[in-house]
């Protein structure tokens, strides 16, 4: 009997990466890895690129493997069409169905943030916990929720989209911040303030110049009072968002991902900051750094294929 194998494909705006795994008990062992440039505006070219990667990986693993894809955006559960992808050619396309036909096998698609969460729930920072939330803090803010190592996607497949919860007006007033429009069509979304892009925006508005996260943290550590104020405001806004996560999902741990997961002060300061936004008696879950980080997208997609494909 052939050992079960799975291809996880991480779709980004600049690259497509496939990692081939074989299952050894409950774990996945990497056996093949390949990446190519993403044909952003050429759908036929995109399908051909994925098919070529899968054919190569099949040959490397010695059989036909189940395929999971992780990419930004969501899939309309009624039409199966991709919405809000960072690869323009995919918008409005029935990516899973068309790739499944081309590859002659089932193909599952998961949001990249949900794939991150699943990766960290199985063999990652939250391995073995009854529940966890993976919170991405990168260019945007998103996430995924897992129970006993399995992803819970929800009715619309968007469980974990905490970045598009609204910041309360009272919190914006406290920090003298404007209510910002969000590309999603809503206003005041957490993503606009707590993501890596949001932190750079806060520094520009509060300190008068744009700066990236690592520079802001370094300036604050060196005694720059403006940078310290920016980090304090960001911490308060982020703590509010994560406190809302605690009340909505009550996870046993929150694993941070994305570029801001490298900010060391978050792991020491967030628990107390979150507790200030919770009513008395609630315990703050552990705030953990990721085990796989940016390398977990393809692994999470492979795990999703193992979860969903019989």
C-alpha cells in the first residue's frame, strides 16, 4: 500500500511554492520543495504553473498526491469563485474546481491565514492544545481557529477574520486617531491599525514620519519617547482586538504570525494589556511565537488537504 502523501501549495503575489509531504503516522515529513514565480495576470499561465509543479512533485514522491492550496482571500461557498485574491488573475475564478479537473484529483483551498493556524496547531507552537487561534500580523491582519488540531472554517469559510472587526470609537478617541476606510468596504477595521502596515501608519500620524516595525522597536529601546508612544498605542489597540478574540473563541493559546510576530515586547507585554480589556476573572491565554513562521503556509495547506480529502 502506498504511503499517503500530500502536496501543500502556498500561493503568494510573487511566488508559488509547492512542498510535497509523506505521512508518517500523525506527522508529515517533507520530501520535495519547489517554487516558481506567480503569473499574477495570466490565469491560464497560473494553472499551467501549478500543474507543472504537481506533476514534478508526483514524480518525486512516486505517486499521485492530494493537493491543498493556501492563498489570501476567500471562496464564495455558493459559486466556488475566488474573492479578493492578491493574484488578480484568480479573482472570480473557480480555482479549486478548475485545478481539480486539470489535475484529475480533489483540490482544497484554504485562506493563507487559516493554513498558518492549522500548521501551528499540528506540530507547531500550539501542538497538543485543545484549541488555538493563529493571529497573523503582517501586511494585513487575519487568522484561523483550530480545535484539537482541526481547522474550523465556519459557514462562510471566514472564521478567524478578526482583522475586520471594528475598533470602538472610544478607543480611537483615546489615542486621537481618525476612523479609517478599509479596502474591504468597512470602516475602522482593526487591520488598518494593528497590522505591520498599521503600525507604520501609527508612527507616521503620531511621530510625523513613516517607519517600519523593526526600526520603531529599536528606536523605542534606545529611549525615543515618540517611538515608545507609538508602540504603546499599538499595544493597546492590538490588546483590544485579542481580548475580543478571547471572548469570542476562548482559545487555549494565541500564536502570532506575520512580520510583527518578531517584535519581542509583544510576548511580555500583551498578556497584561489584554487583561485590561477583559472583565475580571478571565484568564489570558498564552501568547506564543510561531514555530514555522513564514515557512508554514505550504505545510498548512498540506494539512488541510489531509483533513478534508478522504
